[in-house]
């Protein structure tokens, strides 16, 4: 009988874990491109294009690392995940490839392109009322309790954190070749902190800057106060659905605070401007949440210092919505 994988509660993410995950990812997927981009200020930043992953986002990394570490018995019981769409597709993609049943809890207001893609990958989608305040984590806990499935959390999971950090391993290798050295600063979109904490583990010598939408800056506020803060009631609507998380988890917060990270927030108009800039300069389709880090650089809220990299984390956007953004003045 195969031993079950260690519990989430008993395991901490490590840089060794990131490197082990990177070995698994390297066998499965080619590296995503690293492209130079000149800012209006004349400075050059390096764009890690995670929007070109098979599922259109970096989330495939953490999902693959997590699911491939499940025991035979755990795989037979299936997995449950909670996501607005990108983690959903990452888990569904990995589960289909490994022959594992996947149930994904998704908000009723998730972009149709993300809902459709998740179902097309063979996952069962269970909807919850995000606008109405329904507790998605409670629903996921109920589903796992009923089925015995393994919960694959979008960011509060050590395997997921390590898997997301593999983007930093690739980034460092690519910048050594193309930019003359590893990154000195990495600007990244941030929701719950899975990618941010993974990058912090992968790149101990680089400054990691998490970027959130205005009003959804719970991670930035938490890093200032020294305790986990939740998104305030009445948070404004945002197109950055991938970054709408109510609060980070202790496992992420511990990594981020150990590196003394500081975050910034960007407006909706700054995000749209970044989407347009990525499309006009690089011909890339980047979703709102995926463009948040670039928005911070373009708005001057983060400066390009030395060898600065920016993560374009996802490209799963409704075509009509994207067309409206890039055609606006």
C-alpha cells in the first residue's frame, strides 16, 4: 500500500522543493519565453510570459507538482480545487493527464472563457455565489469531506507554492543567458501569494514585489502591519478576477515576511493601460490580473532597477472584453 503524501499542515515549502518541482516541470513543459520590453521611460524590463502556458497561466506549475506527488490511493479519491479559472484549468489539465477525477469550485461570475475551458478539460465545476458572499472554502471543505478527495488549494499549499516558484528558476536561467545575470528585482501579480512566495523561495537574492488591484491589497497591508489582513468589506469591483482573494494564508505570509517583502496596488485604468502596452509592443494577450505587475512599472509605482523582470502571469480573457480594452483611447 502506497503511503499518503504528507499533510499540508505538516509540510513547509522549501527552495529544495522548488528545485525538485522544476525538474518535474522541465520534463513536461518547455520554458515560457522571456522577452525584453522597453518602458516609456527608456528602461528595459524582462517579461516572463506565463500567459503562453498550455492553460494560459502559470498555475499549471503548482497543479502538476501537487498532483504528481499524490499517492495511488489519493489519486483514486480525486481532487478538489477552488479557483476563478486559472488554477481551475491547471488542476483540470494535470488531473486529466494523470487520470484523476477533479472537482473545481468556481464563482458564478467567473469569466465564461475560464468556466468553459475548465469543463472542456474534463473537470466537474461546482458554482458558488461570490457576489453574494458564499464561503468557497467551506464549500470545498464539504466536498472533500464527502468524497475523501484531496484539496489542492490555489495558494495555501506547500506543493503549489513550490510549483509556482519554478517560474523563478526558469527566469534566473534565462536572464543569465539573455541579460548577463540573474534578476535583481521581480515584479509579480499577487492574489493569495502563491506565486509571490514561490518566487521568494526560488530567488533568494532578488527583490520580489507583489502587485494587487486597488481595494484588494490585503497582502500589501498585511506585510506592513505584520499580521494577516483581510480584504475590507465593500471592496471595489475589479477586472482582475484572478487576484480577488479574501486573504493570504499563514504558509504564504511566513515566506513573504521572512523576505521582508513590500507590495503596491494598481488601479483599473493602469491595468487596462498595461494590457494595451503588452499588446502593442509584444503582441501578447494578457488578462487584467496578469497585467497588474506591468501596470505598476508603467505607472512608476515600481522602478526598473538593474535587471528587473516582470511576470505576465495569465492570458485567459474574454475576447470581447479584451477587444474593448485594446480599442479604447
